[in-house]
């Protein structure tokens, strides 16, 4: 079954910053995008549920917003015409995060959600309290997050181009869960010709010899470095056997800091990582290495969730009536 990329938009130029990367991912799949715009439910909706009269003007305003959303999606789709990408548009009504998650759940063809971490909905708070954060916590498929700054919106082109990936950074920690990021990274690299850089961050005793307290501690530290180097070497060998270009690095730093710095030194274009691994990311998204990486880098980050998603009761309730207003 052909897969597609779901791209949530909110009418802002910042949200559209995710489109070039969504196109690049679509090239590795079926060359198909679904652009989604969610129109918030009128505040008077609850009154209607309880039988209270709702002014006609409220519904007229809602319909105007839906019409405006359809027109915006149509204009955005036109910007992609020259890229030979099949584009569909969808306007939904309800809570933005809940509807994005529900759409991905109810449409098995959605392989990835690609969205900006900053748009009209998110203001300046990045993840916390934003639509991106809520999608991040409950997305049933891999999520590509593209960090967009306010200063970039003025440079948003009328015609959108495809992002180019020459180097992909893949953080690993030796666990099967973390290694789930290798397959999608390998697939993208095989399609785009990108080089893969595998990185492992070993956190242990300080590298200053005077601060290492015992010979046993030093031995354990050396053994961990050796084990991680051997592990990355094995993964690298598998990738080379597939005809891909790959390199590996073991560094002595906190994981998030190491990933961000290596992405800069290695001139990476994309980071692909799992959100759960041996590092004990028990809280999944929030407070994890993945969040720190997305907040600390200007690169797009493809997050592969390595644990069965459990939706919050709030999101399940909000997404129950999946109201489709338009399907082009």
C-alpha cells in the first residue's frame, strides 16, 4: 500500500517551512502529500450540545473560516505543482492536535507527520502548550519536526522547493529500541544518496584524569567506550554492505549536547532518532533527549517512536467526532 506524508498547516508562512522536508520524504515513498488545516470548533459548540440556542452568526463565521482554510490549502498546493508531487488537501474541524492525531490513526496510509515546531498556534513557547507538543506526545507514526524561526517567515518563497539531504545523523545507544531509527534513516539515505553518521554518547567519569576517583571506574569507562565503538562498527558494517556511505563516532558528552554539536561539525542536514532507548527515557517525549535535541538544533529531526502509543483520555475525547468539512 502506498504511503503518504501528512503536513498540518495553520495559514502561517512559518508552518509552511515544513513543506520542503515533507516533499523530500515523500520522494522516498509514494510522492504524495496530504495538507491538513484544522478549523477550531466555535466556542458556542458546547451550547448547541446542551440545546442552548446558538446565534446564526457564529455558524456563518465558522463556515467563513472553513472556506478560507480551503482556499489557503489550494494556494499552497499550487506552490508544489512544479515538484511533480501528488497533493491532497483536507479541512477538519475541532481541536488542532486531537484532529491531526485522529486523522493519522484513522488513515493507515499516513506514514509520517511533518510539521513546523513554530507557527501561528505555537507563538513563542515552542513545544510546551503548543500544538506541536501535543502531537509529539501522541503521534501514532514517525514525526518530522522542522524548527522555524520568525526571522525566516519573511524569506518564505512563493514557490516551494524540495529539501536536500547530503548527511544524516543517527544517534544510537546500543539498544534495540534506539536502533529502530536506523531503518528509516537507511531508507532515506538509499533514496537520496546521503551519508550516514552514527553517533553514540558515553556519559561517565570526567575526561580529566585527576577527577577519576578509582582504577575500577576508569576500567568501566574504558570498557563502555570500547563496547560502544564495537557496536557502532557493526552497524556501520551492515550499512556499508548495503552500498551506503557511513561513518561512526563515540563521544564523551551528555547525549543531547553531543548530538547537536556533532550535527554541526558533521554538517548534517537531518537527524533521525528514536525517542526511547537505553538512556531511560521513561517519560517518552517530554524531558527526553529527543526534546532537548529538537530545541537545541536548527535541523529537522525525524523522531521514530519506539513504544506503543497510549493516547490521553482528553485527546481521545476531543478526536471522537472526526468532522470532515472538505476533501479535495
